């Protein structure tokens, strides 16, 4: 991408959380923010899911709900027809589920435990949930029934990331340096993209089912058209691994990129320009979530234990 001067803000609103923030997710219909954080210091290996109901100014409207877990949680999302479940991918190999309205204060409401290693990513489409694991597998679950529907095996390395493209297709990325597009109706790989570096994150466009973004260990974030994987449509480069890429649900072509170089960028992939940048985190930036109610607004979370709330002009 060509270098341009990007918008920055002085100090966005922020929220302090316990431990290191690994992932963020907004409820699809409200400003209920789920924050996944992990405590990896010393001999302790525990985690926390924080549920924060936010006002229009991103201040909590009431004390956040905190859910303790026995291990770290690499990812978090909302699942169910109306987002009635919070789902987390646990380092101890389970998918953990809580009811959004009245989550259990101790333990989980439901634990789905068919993986043999860390659950590194979760993604939801209504009542269907995908989980990706370091056991090289991806599983499809029905969260309302609490059972697995299918297992997808083709990666030969730890699967780091997964996301639905639509109700039938999903995309995954792994440490075998491949991105795979799957048809869940047939449990087969529809197409494979081979890259030179491990894949850290993927995101499917909400405005064009053919487009997906890939965040890589070499610090690049690239956009591809799944109909022609011979070359990227474009790439943006950061100074370290890109741990999260997220397409905007509001504006076609807007892509958020979170990097271990402690930066957050918003790219306009149609003009190939950086339209917003933030370098206020003091540790790895691992989580990104777009505000479902406000275009041009998003949150970022880092290992500095801070969640920042950003707004920019189109």
C-alpha cells in the first residue's frame, strides 16, 4: 500500500482489564463487549472473560461481569440466533459457553471438549459455531444442542484462525502456511492458498463473499479473491506478526489490522490507503472488534491490559 498520512487521535477512551487481552467481540445487536484475557505469568495459567455493557461514550453502564477460567482463552465470540451465548476458546482444549443474560458466576454453563489441544479460535454463524485447534482440526458445533456436527481435517499444522464466509463456507489459516476455504455442507476443502509464512488471522468481507483478508507472521496483511488465488489484490506491511484482521460490517473495503508491533491500522482496501492509525498500546495488539451500532468506530485490545475505543472520519 502507498504511504499516506493517516488520522490519529490524542488519547481514545479506554477500559482497563485484568491480565493480557487476547481477543474482543461485540454482541451483534448491542454494545455488550466480550473481552478475553489470560494470565500467563509465573506458575499461574488462568483466564478471564469480561462482559462490559457500554454507553455511547464507551463508559461501562454498570460494573462489568467477570468470568474466571482455569486456563487462558485465545478467542471469544457471541453465538446463537440472537447472540444469547458467549463462546471462548480455551487453552485447555475446550469450547466454553455461557448464557449472555445470566452467565454462571463459577464455572461454565456448557463445556464442549472434543479437541486434543489449545482451542485457538472460535467463530459463529447463528447457532453454528466453529472451533479451530492446535490439534490441526476444525470442529462445527450446534450451540443450542451442545453437540458437534462435523470435524474438518486437512491442515498439517496448528490451526490459528477460522471465520465464516457465509452460512455454507468458511475460511481457516494455520501454521502449515496455508489458508483453506471449506464447504461445511460436504466437509471438504474448496480451495487452498499456499503462503510463505504462518497464518495468524483471517477475516471474510461482509460485503463480498469472494474477498477475505489474511494476517501473517511476517507482518503482512493481504486481501485475496477466492476465485483467483494466484496473487493478492494488495498487501499492507507492519513491523511484526499481524494477529488480527477484521473487515468492517458497515463499510465495504474497510479493514482493521492489529499487529504485534503495538499498532492498530484501518485500511481502505478500495483506495489502498491507511485511513486511521494508532500506536498508543505498549504491548502486542491482539484483539479488534468493530462497533455494531456505529460506523467508523472500533475497539482494540492488547497485552498491556487496555482496551481502547477508536473513532475516525470516513
